[in-house]
C-alpha cells in the first residue's frame, strides 16, 4: 500500500524513513508523515506531546487504554 503511493506521481516528494516495529500487543504500530519543509509543524507536535506528558494528561489517557507504559518506562 505505502509502496504503491511512494512509487506514484503523488508520492514523488516523499520517502520512507523507517518501519514501525511490530509490537506483540499493538501490532505494526502507527506513524504520521510530515514534509521535510514542515519543521515548524514538527516542533509544534513535539511540544504538544511533551506538554501532555509533563502535565499528566498523557498518562491519564494511556491508562484508559493500556496496562503498560508504551514508552517502556
């Protein structure tokens, strides 16, 4: 599926950077793609993730769905 997109004219400006590892519980995992030029968006996403981890929101949500720390801590 992804390979087909990357080989298509629409996918010409994209590249595969990594493959999500297979987790025995979660399966293949998930990811999101950003253009190399989207540095500001990447920083905003990283700041948002850091903020919800720091203020406890992330843990509250994660505990609702997982009985383990998906960050491995």
